[in-house]
């Protein structure tokens, strides 16, 4: 099923892949991320687990991100794995990394937080790019 030439299935699988990347990324770097953020686990996870609403917002946001990435990849006719990776990198560098750098600098957060968060989004976008490159738009 497609919408304007974009495969809903590819977008869904890409969003799931991105979500799983995030789970692994912060599973590994979660303690460093909290330290860089200046928060404790109890402050961020009072029940010991992420709030369902926050997880839902994350997944819906990743659906939108995957849909937009598929649109860009399709628009520039780069529907291959390498095209997906390269497009994901440029989208990350031009929009995500720069935004995070500015926001974190104004917030006076340490560069380690920027590296962890921006690295996460690079990994997410690359995973999405790979899926979209494999499955098509």
C-alpha cells in the first residue's frame, strides 16, 4: 500500500527499526546520557520504566521521520541501500545534528550529551535509510 508513491510498509518497518536502534543505543549509553543531562534515573523514571505516553510520542515521531526520509529518498531517486544511507547522513547533518548542537549549546549541556543524542539520531536515520533502500518507497 502506498501514499503518493511511498510504501506504508517500508515506513512502518523503518520506524520500528529506528525505535529498536534507540532502545539499544540508550540501553548501552543510558547511564552516560543521564549523567550528561544532569538527571538521575529516579528523576527520569520514577516508576522504573519509561512512561507509555513518551514511548508513544517517540514512535509516532519516528513514523513521521521515516515517512519524510522515504519522501526525500524517493524524490531524489536514490532508492538503494547506499542511497538511503547517504541521504540519511545528509538529512542528519543538515537538520538533526545542527539543531541538537544549537539547542544543547543554549541549554549549556555538555558536548557529551550532544554526541550521545546526535549519534543516536544518526544511527536511527541510517537504519531507516537502509530499510527504505531495501524495501523501496
